[in-house]
C-alpha cells in the first residue's frame, strides 16, 4: 500500500527530502547472520555521489551512511536496518525565488495537485536525492546476491546520441559517465559540457546486466520478474522506457528469428541467443538478464523557459541552483540498486538463499 | 505477496489454466452501489476472444462470463466479485506429444525450474488464456472510470514493420488488428497471413491512450503512476518494452526540447507539448497519458525449431496446436484492461471517486 | 489491503454470499507437487456442515467442494487453487419480510452504514456461510502442516455454562458439540435444546491446540504468532475474546509463578509449565500452542426483540429462518482452519517447509 | 509481508533496539496539510517514559522525539515521517553476564531459534523499548482522529487482583498506574511495591475506550475492526488476551440477554446496551468501542529462577538490570497508540477523513 515501500520479503522503505535533515531507508527482511558494515554500503554511495566531476551537480554531499539499527557485532540480526544519510550541503536560497512557480519537467505542479502542499526546497521528496537511500538499500541486497554468485552491472550505453562501440567492463568505473568504452565516454563528456555551456542538458540510455541468476527465479502472472524490473526501473525519476532483452527490436522480428532455441551447454540447459533477455514467462532462464532504459535530459536548465506560477500567471524562468546537465550517469548506480532489490526479494521469497553467516 | 493478485484497493486475483475447467478473477475493492451486469463485461471479452478471424487462433471459446458473487439486484455490494469463464473448446491432445519437451520462447522450461511440475496442456497457467480474466476485471475498472469521465483506448500502431499513418479512433474496432488506420490494417493483415503461410509469426507495437484523467493521480517514489503502468503492461505475456510519452526518443533530446512548458489553457494549467506522457514525478498532469509497448512475435510456429526435452535430449519440434500467428491484436484489449485496473486502483486509493450508485 | 484476503505467502481470498450462487476461496501460494484431492477438503467441510443434528440449522447444504484450478494429475502446480461450493438449499423468503429492519446482533445496520447497500438474503456476505470457504482453505493448509508433523485440534470446552471435566481427544468427533468429554457433551446438547425450546440461544468457549510446531516460527514485533492468531480467530463471526496460554489468568499471577522455566527434556530445550501457550516474543517455543476463544450466543432468536427499521421506525421482530441455537460447535472447525492458515503462512514465509511432492 | 510494518494506508514501520543508537518509526500515508510538531508527539511519549516513579524501571530515557522528515513549515507534506528517539541511558553490562542463558518468559530462546543470532543487550529488538516508536506513531494517528472527533482513552482496571471500583477519567493521569480510581490506584501501587520487595512482579488488566467513532468503519470478513484491534493489541509484548465488549462474559449469556436492541436515540440509530463493544460484523455501530486486555507479570524478576544456557546447561538466574515490577501501566499508552493506528488506517482506507489543513 505504502508508496514509499518496495518489495515483499526484502522490503525497503525510504524517507527524507532534498533539503531536510537527511534521507535514508529502513530495510526489513534482511536474513540474519550476514556480515555487514557501513563501508559495504559506502562504496556504492560513492558512485552515485554528486560533486565528483564537471558532469555532475556542484552540490557536495559526503553521503556518509550510518547503520542505526539491525546490526550487532558486525552481523545482521534479522531485524530492520535503518540506513541514514545526513544532508550537509543544503543551499535552499536558490529555490526561494522560484518557490511560487512550476518548473517545467518537474513534479512541482503534480505534487501540488496531489498533496496541496509541497516542500519546494530542491524538489523536496521528488528530488533525485531520494535515490541515495535506494543505493544504500541496494548495497545490502547486493551482499545477499554476491553470496549466491549473482553479479549486477549497470552502465551507460548512450549519451546525447553518442553510443558505446566496445564493451570493457573494467572501463566502467574509470570514466565519469560509467560507460564501458573509454573513447565513447570522452565524447559523451564533451557533449555534456557543450550542452551545459549552452544552458541546456542531454539524455541517454543505460543497460543493466545480471550474471549468475539461477533458472526458476520470479513469479508467474502479475509479479513476473520482468514486470517487477519494469516497475523498479520506471520508478527512478528520469526513466521513460524499460526494455527486456531485445526490447523494442522484437516488434520487427519474426518468430523464427526471435525465439531462442534451447540447447545443452556445459551439461545444462541454456538458450542459443538471448532475445528474451534471460526471462521466459516471467521466470529466469539462467542466462544473462539484460535490461535497457532511456533517461530524459535534466529538466533543470539555465536557458529561459516559459511556465506559470501557482496562481496561474505565465512567467519566464531560468533554473539556477546546482544541477547535473546530464543525469544518465547518476541513474546508473540507482538502476543497479533497484535490480538488486528486486532479485534479493525474489530469491528470498523463493527460499533459494543459502543460509547466511558462519 | 501473492503473485496472482494485482492492485492495492481495486484488487484483482486471477486463477485458472488454459485447458482446465475455466479461468476467472476475484475482484475485491469494487465500490458498492455500482450498476453492473455481465453484458458490461462481455463486450470487452468479445474483443479479446479468439476464433474471430483468420489472424487469430482457431480455438473457439464463447468466453461467456458469469458474475458469481458481489452483485445483488443489479448493483455491486462492496463485497468481492467472482467473475468466471468456463473453458469450452479444450483440445489437449495437440500438447500430449510435446509434453516432454521445452517449446522455444515459452515458459515450459522456466516453470519446470521453478515449480518442478507443470500443467503442459496449452501452457497451463502461462497461457494467454489467463488474460481473459484480466479483461473481465478491467471491464469492471472501466465502469468505475467512466463515471469519472476517464476513457482508455488501446490500439495497434505497428505489425510486421507496417506502421499506422493516420489516426481514426472510429476505425479501431472495424479491423481485426485494432489499428486506427484502415489502410495500414489491411497491410498488417496481409503480412500476418504471409507469415502464417510460411509457418512463421510476426510482432508489433501497441499504444494506450488515457483521456480525462485529472491531475494529481498516482503516488510518488516507488508507486509512481508510470511505474505501476510499466509493471502492469510488462506483466502481459509477449510484451518486451514499455515506454511513457516520447519514451525512448527522450534519450536524444535536449532539455530545452524535452521539457513541456506549463501554459494556461481553457482557464486551467496544462502543458504545451506532452513528451512526458501526462505524468511528472509519477503523478498525472491532467494531460493525455500515453503508453507504448512492443509485443514479440508468437513463439508457437509451425516451422521446425531446435530444442531439448525435459531429460536434456536435443530434438526438433514444429508446434501444431491452434495459435495466433500474431498476438499483437490480442494484447490490445488486455493492455487496455491493465491500464484501467491501475487507474481505478490509484483513484480509489486517493479517494477521488465520486460516490457511486443512484 | 483487500479485506477478503488473508495471509502473506499462503494467501486465501474468499468470496460469495449466503443465498447467492455459492461461496469459495482462491488459495494462492500453495507449494507445488502436493498431492491434493477434493476428498481431503471434503472431510473438514463435513464437520462444519449444517443440518447434521438437532443442535444446528436445518439448512441442508451438501457442501460439495470443487477444485476448479491449480491441481493437475492429482498434484498442486504452484498456481492458485479455486475452491468452489455451490449453494443448494437457499430459501430467501424467510428474509423477505424482515429485509427492511435491522436484526439485533447482526451486521445488517453496520453494512448499511458502510456500503449503503446490502444483500439481505440470509445475511449475504456477513453470513456464517462464508466460513465454509475458510474451512476449505484450511484443509489445504493442514495437508501442508501434516507433512511437517504439525497437528491442530479444536474442540468445545464450555457451552451454556457446562464445562468439560475430562479430555479425551477421541471423543471430540463423537458428539455433535465437538467436546472432548462425552458426559459434558450430553449436558451441553440438552442445554442447547432447552434454549431452543424457549426461543433463545446460548454461547460457549472453544480451544485450539497445536502439537508439533517447531521452535522459531513466527515474526517479531507486529506479526507475532499470537497476534496473527488473535487476528485470525477474532475475524470469525461470533468470537468476542482470544486468549493465549493461561490467557486472562495471567493478570492475577506473580512473575515467579507465571514464568515457565527452561529445562532440558528429551535432549532438547523446553519449558516446565506452559503459561505462555507455546509462544514467547511472538515466536514459537516448540511446546504445545494453546488458544481459547469465547463465542457469543446466536443472535437470531425466535423470541421477540425490539429493533428499528431502515427508516428508523421502532418495531418488534422474531427471527424465523433456520438457525443454530448455538454456533459454538460450528466455530470449532473454522477456528481450526484459521489456525492452520496462519501456521502454513508462517512456515512458508520462513522457508521451513520441506520440499513437497514425491 | 514485512513484520515490522503495520497498517495498510496509515502505515507504520518501526526499527531499533533497546541498547543500540535509538528506536523510531517511519509513518507513511499521513494526510498532507496536517499541523504537526514534535511536542504533539512528546506528550504521549511522556506517559510511556520510564524512570518517572517507583513503579517503573530506573532507566532514565528523555525520549526526545525528532521529526526527521515529512514535515515542512509545520505541516505534513504527505511524504513519510521519520520519528527518531535516541537511546541515552544504555547500560549493557547488566546483560553481559547473562548473555549466554535464556531468561524465562523472555524471547531470548525463541529469537535464537528463529534467527540464530540475537542482540542480547536489554532484549535487543524484543525489548519493550520498541513500543516507544509505536507511541510516537500513535500520537500522529491521534492528531488525525481528533479532527474527526474521535477520542481514545486507555487505562488500568486491575493490578495484582486490585480492581477499580469507580471511573473518573480525570483521575487517569494523576496516578502512576493510569487507573481511573484514585483509591484503587494507591492499593495497586502498594501491591507493586510489595512484589518488588519480594523480588517478584505482578500482572493486571487494561481497557481501551473509543468515543466518537462513526458507524460504518472497518471491513468485513478478515479485516474486521475487532480482528484488527486484536492483532494490534496482541502484538504488544506482555498481552495474553484481548476481549471486545462483554468479551469472555458472552460465553454464559443467552441470546436474549446478549443482543443489544437497536433503538432511536437523539434522532439517530443506536443500541440499548453495548455487549458487542461497538462492533457488529466487524464494522463500527457508532456506539462506544470497548476493548480489554490481560497483561502478564514482568518476566524479569530478582528472585532466583531455573533456566538453561545456550549450550543447554541447567543454571539458576536472578535478573538484575533495571525493570518494572509491573508493566501494566507502561502498556496503557502503547495500547492507546495501537488502537489509534488501527482507526486512522481504517478511516483513511474508507475515505472518511475530512480534508486536512486550513
């Protein structure tokens, strides 16, 4: 019911606003006996953290996570974790002057329509800052998945029309856009810089790849694994499409080309080809799971835009504040976290998790 | 929790298998006092029903719905509806000979991996027949939405590479592929026929358009309206992508082009342009909501394919049975139903439904 | 959310009205591979069935259950079961003349206040007939528990002030009131007969005992095992109290008497005494779980009572229809079923169920 | 699913351990525009706070609540509240020496059986300290209910066999046991003191009374209002019984006495008598709602008790630490809070809440 909660067994509830005291998550359903430390979470938060390079917002948040509950003597106890991140670099005055108008592409207007009241400081609850809590929760999910031999890798495949041409997973963390192709990454960065100089912003596409997921994970009918992924990824601000496997490309294929024949490989059943993206009938095949998502350009731009005030008066606005001219790289760790949460939830629901601890 | 249940307040649970006694849904959370009759549901079932034309399966199911509970003297009582559809034209012998092998592109293998047992008759629970129950539940949702002035229209926009070029909503129900362009529809039908003759199948794309949704509907964070739609649409067998508004196109736009400026129109706030697809921050703007989905080609094809048996022996298979060479038109009413269920659920959760009855 | 659904993993949704087409349940979350047959369910329904003796209603329902979905070749498939019971002996004319007034002790008035409409035939959805669906679902839960060596026994301990003095479990099914003491049962039956002759009704108390539940079952905090039992038992019409272990008696004990000391017994840890009723901190101790519940006298009595009509006019009423002068024995199998549903749900959630099938 | 979450629309998730950094709750589903301040919550926390008198634990927690999120400019925004209480007076060394044994009447053994690991400091998550978070959440619920004219009053009716004889609501907050009878309260306090001197503890009974609840609140079947109350109250540590209305007394009544006749009073429909406790068929009648609960004596006693260690070695133990010799008064505000949470949830689900704000 609660819109701020995600998951059935591995259950994440986030809270907090962009310019309030902080943001965080309660993570319920974590198996007991799991070795867990703030540093396990911190490394993922670093990837999402703003202020690291010219391509992201100048807001400088240390994003230091505290594990407030649920861990005793270095191990989870099976009780809820509270993960908390204090807001440090809050500068609300940028927002004071535009608090009465509706920024185009933002949730200001729709929050007002729904709630009749909103925290206008930096987007309040609708801010991308909320996703720091998701990344923290996702890091916990990933410690569960690692024990099962499952690894999740998200990366950028396109920004401002520049697509990656090669795939080197070792490259992903070595450029500010998380692209698996260093040369493409350089071009992406320069496209972002140009857009910023023109007071504009750009969009792009990301992919998430899951290796090591055993066959048989997911549920039929409404909670198909792909449906849960679509829900999770589309719940990230900025995402406008979700594709599984060959995605939109399937529309122009014939069945004889689309179908992935079953074969025996290494003594077990697999598929030749993977147009289905590792999921059939909502349940994993054991092959690589592949998801794609399009991310729209940052709505906050310096360029002058038309809009209206709360009272319905037409005005012009140029968004100042501190914004990423491209949020695609920031979505990468968040998408990775959401996929991790979905998989941990499905595995726990299905009782496939080996006993933790020891 | 339960994977066969969808929705929080307007809550649909489906049951039944392709070749069992029947399929159906329990719909809980329907407001009391709503005038409801089997014929209100029947008209939507007719649109999904197989056996109507050369483009769909030859299975002839009357799909006569019974309202077993929850209606008294022609009105809903606020208690759960049981909607039941008997299976009539069951011919399981087509499946008998292939029951030990895994059909490519189907859920046979993954169900076996998950459950260790499966009803191999016509795909059992994984069959598209389950979606008849969704259409029935969606028809109930639509009676709620109609009272609010909300109309949902789904249609085909592409099959086998043939795209619609014009949009005439009156045309949609006048061709077997539910396309809003009669000329395109003819070409689509002929492409489907060619594929069938070659023992093959084709895919395509559909759209769902929602008019009349007030601003402020949906939830923030995890249960964003677009996230719920993505979940709902991706849970339909055959769908491999979900897009909102301009969808994947946003990846190559700049912010200055992507953003939909707020304007005053007819005395109320609206947007000029609708790249966001009627949803900002997960909440409706009051503009038209637009969703797109790609549907893969039918996996059941007469052409010989490679696969393996349950015991892991490589074999060849040609799927006989009675299948649609293109499931795109069959997905149209199901997508419409799922969007209706999501919206009814969100409206009821938000207490925006006017008192029924009278 | 849905008020007609109970359970998280073992998930029961009931539907149907007293004088409609029938009642039933969808049971989702049943492990695959479980051997299941209508006769496994039928034997529990027989115990709840009306019309068996002078102490219960003269309504004669065969209560023949159909398993409409979820079972294939005699085994569950992991997909939802639809269990359906047709209503056969419906005689609504008894209710026609009182349809405009509110029967004291019944839900007529409160349903009208909540829904603004109600099915007045035999209480509609509020009828005890709904509990037949619970018994059917509980029978499925019991087949799961039996494999784990868990047995649940419910019985009557008091009717009309007559208490059992001895406990012989073999006696329970040999008298119409399900009492473990034959002599007391005879007196109870005669008290019920006297009340009936005087146009009146009587109440009583039941107990539910669970043997074989392993230690460690249940959840802390809000979903404590005793809290789930209290919810389940109090949701049965007619129940006005739920006690765990020594129950209300604990209020006058001292801690030194109340506490059950831990001891070693048969090589494992147990407690000496069981005032806590087999549950500490919401989690099972491995000792016998004991619940008690008080059941109010049947509100439908022939004796004249004061009440008001829907329009607020004071009137007198004598309830004719066909009613049990004492519903205590009818609650016994329902309580047993609800306890079984809670335990199956907790065990499945906790992944303690051994693999079914084979 | 998540055992640390309660409620469907008004949704409370608690976290934290007795001797960790603190305890708290995320409250999701609070209507926007509600005026809310830490002091609104603080006054209820004061009632539950230990260290106030000789009858409670000597642990001195200021229990200062912080509203970390969800409130902006003094009003709720419709986004989740994080309510946090730091632990200040933590003295874990009392527990160090008994960390390897299972305290009788406590959850040490069952947590070990369930989780295989536990925070032994002061009971960890199973400590009564968790209930401070419930009281904080309940205070928020009460601000919602107050706007609807609903008031909830909990009080003690019996301790150590001493029952209240008079009812003066003004007296409740003027004695340390929250009894509505000053003379009885004095005797209760002296009984508690005697028990403490003898190294022992005592139990008792509480009641919760709800005035102003409109008719028609609650759900039928599984989520009956009384079933939700039973769940909520039984989830409080120490509670062993829950009764509604005349409760256990109904077992010995006849229907002609038990039934509450409907009458017209003050122009509206009500009942003469209230044996049903303000609830019929799981839905409120509009009369006073009355609940009763028995609370067992504190399991932590100084007197020597037999128990076993984690390794199964029989030992003797005398619990030192700082404990309440009677937890009945501490349960009073917690029960009040839980009843408030249930009612706020039911009202919000039912859309009966008047628009907040203004």
